């Protein structure tokens, strides 16, 4: 696949387009147009890794040709060195070819975006809220390890701690491409702190990972919104229960409702509420489109939909199991402290392999 002329022509065209976009991003007239600059920036980000991999592959192939020439014509010592180098180059070329195949899969247009992560306690009462808090800390630590920025947009604390609901924005390079398969039901099995008899309980929390929507992506008509203001409740500063700073925004066409009350400023709460609403509307449109396009065979493939139980965290047995790929790992304390990289990469590799198989069959 990666050696034919048609493929080389396709890569040459993509490389040319990458150089064109790189040049356009430096033009003042493009920079002045926010939507155009955002579109070209996303295109540049989509092409950058692919073009870099293709250029590296071309260089390694040239090196391989030189090693093959030495193997055929050099003296005994040079042939031995060339043979060793050839083995290394062959392995690296194979890895790069596989990586390029994955990069050429149809792009999820949201992969380069930041994400809005919504975590909610599910079945299990106070223990579910505590587990939601644990999941939030896990993703916070994972984001910290990656050098990403996390900002809490909205939070409702549980009666015994943790969160009934917490919504956060995570910003960084390609965050959605990394976290998009985390959406789903996360189940925990452990002895709650409130359990006197030492009996193991099973509780759950839901995680929804939404691509952050920018203003240029989702146009919201003011007439489609209803704003309500009220006094904040729960933990907070001096302004709690004294000023109408909390904001509830309702999107009338879809009946989506967002409440923000964490900030003392009504303006800041309104801004955060609209950020969450835009991301939910973008996800709403994506789900509608996927539902319209999905055929019966595709619907039988696990997609990380948030209605599915995707993972179990078993504390007594010190293990975490991802049910979609049958992966089990131990050292649960490290996982809960954000050491999620191995699990997330295994899940991504699974879905990428599925996509490659489907492409080969098409």
C-alpha cells in the first residue's frame, strides 16, 4: 500500500497542502479573520503529524537503500555493519508505515479540540458521589502529567463529599483524541467508608467527554435562550445566599439546561454556562448525525457510548478492567492517581485496529 505511485502522489499532494497552510497562517489578512484562522489552524494540526511521519519515512527509505548498497558492495566489516543497520531500519520503517496507515484513517474533526468533561455520581448514593470525586481527581492528575490545563466550570458537591456533578474544561494539544473513549459508565467495587460491616458495595458514576465548541462552531440565537438568576447555594464565599449570582440558561429549541453558580460574578457564571451549553449542543448535533448515518452492522460495534459500562475499578482485588477490550491491570492506587496512559493507549489502539480492518474490507 505504501509503495505504489498513487499513494506517493497522494502524500505529495498532502505535503504541498501542508506547506500552503503553513504559509497562509502567517498572512495578516488570515489572522484577522477569526473563523478562517481557526479552520486553517485545525487543518495544519491535522496534517502536521502525518507529513512529519511521511518525511521521516522517506529519509529512512533512502538510508535503507544506502545500507543495501553497502551490503552488496562493501568489505566484510562494512557488510556486517550494513546488515545490522538494515535490520534496525526495516523495523523502524514497518512501524512508521503502520503509523501512517492510522494517520490516514478518516479524521474525527474534533480530535484536535479541548474537552468539556462531565462526571456525575450514578447508582450508589453517597458512595457514587465519592467515586465521582475520585474519578475527577484521576483525570485531573492525568491532565497534570500531560501538561494540560484544567478549569472547573461547575460543581455540585455530595452530602458526604465528592461530587453529585462536576464539569471541567481540559485544554491541551489533541485532548479529545486522547480522552474521547473515556465516555461511559465507570463502576467501582469497594468497602465504603460509611460501611461498618465491611461489606463490598458496587456503585457507579458516568463520564461524558465532549469536544469544546467555539463560538464559530455553534451559533446561538439570543431569542433561543432563557436566562434565570438566583442566589447561590452550598459551600462558597461571603456572596453565597446574599447575591443573585447563580445563572441558569435554557436552550429553548432543545430544552438543554445548564446551571453555573461557582463564581461570585453573575457575568462569569453566565460565560461558563454558555461554554458548557455550546459543547453540549455540538455533541447533540454530532449524535444526531451519527444516528442518521449508522447502519445495523456499525451499531453493533462498541463505540464508547456513555450508556455503556466501560470500566470497573475493583479495590479489594487491586485491579481495573476495561470491558470493551478485556484489559485488566493491577496497581489500582497508581491508576487512581492518574497513571492512565497504558489503559488509554490500549483502548485507542483497539479502536484504531478496528477502523483499519473496516477500511481493508471496504
